[in-house]
């Protein structure tokens, strides 16, 4: 659920091995797996679902030279603050999608700090005291939109579109979401009980598992979202398509929150949502 730069055990263990020259800028630490640079702003579990291949232990290399600036965002001198800005921005964006900001905007500054520190210190109880409020329903209604991101490849943009958890009193499912937002990942069937099946050769993972396609997205958002309140869906084995035919990537808050100082997202700028 956390992020690579927050693994303080790694930082303290290797800090004495990193050369320091006060006359030069600090070295940029980055992470790599099998020659693949790992994006620090993506949760570790999502990175593992994308490139880990089910291997345990997952052997990630820490690099201090040859920073791939064309593939990774820099963390800057204040690593914790950069990660914090990215995390809080995502939480706020997710809150706007779910509740138009009605819950997040009423958090006290101390509660936002507690949310971050709970994640940073790996203290679930401290984190959940605040985060459970962000997962609540307003007037027993589903979320307005589901905060989700689909990754098909670590080198590609994520896919994010407006998607409602309920249409005409019917709960929408994971199959509905994939059918609408990632064409080719699922195929329609004639079975009314299971109207979609995963396309042959494609694997869908959320938090390391492959949920049934009939699972309501509202339930998935409440129970399988990451700490930033986004539901991350990894779709492996998708056929290669040209950039012009790929689904457009968007973000969907009802009122766009301000971007962080270091923008982690790879999608296009925010826009107003449209009906699913």
C-alpha cells in the first residue's frame, strides 16, 4: 500500500554507502527491477502486479547513478515532502470524484497530517481513523464516480475515465467498467449471470487477485482501493495498439483540486466529468 521512497529501512541501511559531496547536488536515488525503472508515485503493490511476475522475494535494485530522467520524476531534496504532496493530491482528487469534495474538504488540517503519518509510519489504525471517513457513503448513496486507474504497461499512461457505480438503479460491475474503459480486455457473452469474460491472453489484477467480473465496482472501491483511495486495475497481456486508438486518459473530479508541486500523474489535464 505504500511507496518505494517511504521504505525507511532501505534508506537507513544504504545511507552510509551513498557518497556525499557538499559542493554538488545530492544524488537522486531510484529503483529498478530487471532493467525496468520503477515509478515512485505508483504504490508498490501496483508495481508488483505490473512487473513482479509473481516472484517472491521481489528483488528490487536501488540505484544512485544514471538517473533515467526521461522515464522517472525526480524526488528532489525533500523526498518525504514530495511523496506527501503526491499522496494528498491523489486523496483529494479521489474525494472529489466520490463526494464532490464534501468529505475531504471538512477534514481538519491535523486529520490530513494524521492520514499521511499513518501511511508514512505504517500505522494502519492511525491511518484508518481518518481514511474510513473518506470511504463513507453520503445519504446511503453510492459514490458519484469511481476513482480508478487502469495500467496496461508500466511505460504507458494510465487510463482514467468518468464511471458511475450505479446506472438506473443497477450497480455497475468490473466487467462493465472494463468493457467501457478498456475495449478488448473483456468480451461479451450470452450468459445473463456473467455477461462478460476476460479476453483470452489477458490477466486482470487488483491488489494481487483477479476478482470476478460481476463484482460491483462500488464494493471494489470500498474494499480494494489503495491508501490514496484510488482503485488500481492492472491489465496484462493487452494487444498492442497505436497511440491514436488508445482510450483517452482523463481525470474526473467534479471540481478540479490544485495539482501538487511535483505532478505525478501521466494522464491529460483534469476535465469536467460526463455521464457514464
